[in-house]
C-alpha cells in the first residue's frame, strides 16, 4: 500500500500537467525552448507515475487493467477478472 503523501503528490502532479498542457503545446510549436525551461518541472507529463487504482503501488503496473501485478493476481484467483484462467503461477 502506497503512502497517502505519495498518492497526494501524484494527484498534484496530474493537476499541474493538466494546467500547463496548452501552454506547453504553444511553446513547443513556437520553438521557445527557454520558455519551456521556465515552466515548473512537474508540469511535464513524463514525471507522472502509473499507479495501481486499488493499492497505489507504482511497481509492476499493468496498463491494460490499471492494476499492479499483485492485485491483478489476487483478483484473478478470486474470479473477479473475466476471461482470465490460472495457467501456472
């Protein structure tokens, strides 16, 4: 389980990326790279992490499901994910 402070930091980064999206796009099209450098570092979408929707775990993230591998396995064993069969794990 991720710390609440880490989850809050990711939410803050996501909001900042949304806030500066249009400005970043305009600066890139104009070729103003000095203006891009003056924007906050967290305004770049590259700095966001993918996190599990249920636990907030940043590692072992599966984009197709939006879950970490651990949560995915637990849910698959319980039969909560349709179409997934246990082969050999």
